[in-house]
C-alpha cells in the first residue's frame, strides 16, 4: 500500500474499486463518507475469504471449523479492543452499529439505573441515534433530558455546559465529532467535569473513529460506540465498549440463545459480558472483516490520515468561501479552530435537495437534508444543509469538481 502522497492526493485511492465507477458520464466524486465509507480491495476480499474458508457458527461447535470461526471472532474482539485502547477484550460488545449500541446502553443501563427526575444531559449537536434512545426514557422511568447549546461558530457553549452538567446529573452523552459541523469536542475536559458532578459519560465516536486515534482511557469516558461501515468496514457491525464493572451491572438487551448459562421454568442465569449482550448468532463475518478494516486504517497511519484530511478541509473551506463569498454559509468552526471531515453549507433561496440533485448530474455525490440532526437545523434556522464529507481516499481534485459543479448550480438557480 502506498502512503498518502504530498500535495493532498491519496495514494491509497487506487485500493477502492467503487471509486472507479462512472455516473451520468462523469467519474464518481464520492463526498458522502460521513454516511458510509467506501471499502478497500483487501477488506472486500476478507469477506469473501471468511465465507469461503471459515463460515460456521461460533462458540457451540466442537468441530474444527467451528473452532476456527470462534477463534477468528474472538481475535476480532481483541483487535477492536486494541483499536479503542481497552484494557480487556471482554469490554467489547459486538452490535449492528452505533445506533444499536446506544439503544442497548439506554435500555439495559438506563432502565435499571435511572429513576424519575434523574437528569441526562446531551448536546444540540447530537445525531438522532444519541437523542431518541434517551428521549424514550422520558416516558419510563421519567428522566429529565436537557441539551447543551451550540455557539454561532459550531462549538459547545461552555457556560451553558457548566449550568447543565451539575451535581445530580446521572449521564452526559455526547458526540466526539459532529456529523454536521465537523466540531471536535474536548472530551477529556468535559468528561472530567461530568465525573466531578457524579455523571457517567457516553461517547458517540461514529464520526471520529475513521479520522482520529481512539483511546478510551485518555478520553476518560465510561462507554464508547462506533460503526464498522464508517471505518472502511462492512455494514451491520458495530461496537459498544464499556468499563467492565459497568457492563457487569447491566441486564441483557435481548434474550435468546448463547447469552444464557441455564434456563429453567422459573429462573434464568445469564453469561457474563460481553456474551450476555450478544444473543443469537452474531455477525461473525462482520466482526472478522471489521478487524481487517482497522488493520488497513492503521497501516496507512493516523498521522498521515490526519495531515491529509486537515489539508482537504482547509482547502475545501477556502475554495467554497473564496468562490462564493457571502452567498454561501459554511457551518462549524474554522479549520484553524479544529474542523474535521465534513463541510456543511447552504445557499440563500436554494434548497439543499436541489443542490444535491444537480451535483449528482455531474457525478458528485453529497448528502442533503437534516442529517439526523434536527436540533442543529433548528439552532441555525434552516430546514436542511448540503454536506460534503471526506475520507482518506479523497483528493483536492474532488473539491475542485464539487466547486465547479456548484458554480453551475448557482448560475442555474441563482442567489440574491
């Protein structure tokens, strides 16, 4: 594998076969990695290899093939533990994705530990997957759910955080990097304040995992979740990491085979975590292939990835603002203040859906809508935004094509 080349060109781009496709007669410019990342050849090959050589149910078989599959599945758990800096592989629970991880946590931990009137604090920049599971607890057991506000430049409001994360707060749940604003939150600092107030800290790392090295001990959080499909891995696999002592106090999220020790007519005993939370046949292939995706990311190297993506965001911000001036609004902190992976923007009187549709005609794939973050849309008074999001395989040329196509949009639809 080549390293990322100087000048912002991703030498690894050739490893991603889907990026060779052509749409509407134009080479694909894929700028929707915040929704899902593309997959390198070796990750795709790993899935074929699993089903060709290892496919068997895990943990229960006493024959050699099942034991090989089990070994590969548990090796994947250990690989993920290293990826997030966990002390023990048994702190890793495999789930379908970040959404299921947060639902598992809110259900299994929240319904047992929270009572009427307990305060849970989130932020206005959360994805719906880190709002709705907690929102459901407002009915039963009846928690109070509050949100830390956002400043005009897309950062958390520090004084508002201090007003809301106070003694009696039971949970602080927050995103590491905003999927709309690109904001990198100061997690360690906020987690320390939350712990001083007696709160448990939950981190949604779905948007940071592809771009930044993770270390749960340095971050100082109690739970962390991310999705495989955003880190060059397959869909349908994700991770919940939790401190072992906390996982051990949680009830099962689902019932079924493999998560029990013994079932009787009136009593059930459950396995220890993580198996207590992995009822039924797990996504063995997903876990094994995810481990290969993590290998790929780390072979490229975090320093290379971060330098390359900082250059892309800085160049994208400058091209958008330099080309369209005051007729475009780009949301979130300036690149010099820490802006990661996404550029969300609006034009006056041009709906983002129209922008995205016209860009698609030029083979430029971006996302338009509320991005499952309607609190952000309400904060800035817009129904939707257009979002260009970057991965390690993007180049400055992709941004140049984006801007060229946006110029056509503006000429066609006009702005005040």
